């Protein structure tokens, strides 16, 4: 069983390939910060990136601002009990 399954009660968690809006996200399995910049085109992560793995990669949205500072992102993620490795 994987340790990266999302908690059932949190609706801010999604898989990385389901991201449809800009913002700052934290990867649940690694604690990495993922920034999705606003664009004029609809966001289709599969067009811009490809993450391949055996299990889905879960991310939690921590900010609508893709360019939130790292310090602020760390504070937000820590406050949400997410791993912080950035």
C-alpha cells in the first residue's frame, strides 16, 4: 500500500494530471513545490509536462499565486501538515 494516498476529507488534493488552474502545489510524496503559472491558454499539464510512475502523483494546492515566495509557501504547507522539502 502506498503512503501517498490523499486523506479522504481534504478537497484541496488532486493528482498532478488533474490540475486545471494556476497556483502553487506541494507534492505529497516528495514535499516538492510545483508551480503552475497562469497562461492565456487552458491549462493542460499533459501538454507541458509528463510525470510517469506506477502510482498517481498527488499534489495539494497551497496558493492561487503560482509565484508565492518559497518562505511563504513553506509556512502555508507546514500549516497544512504537508511535507516541506523545498
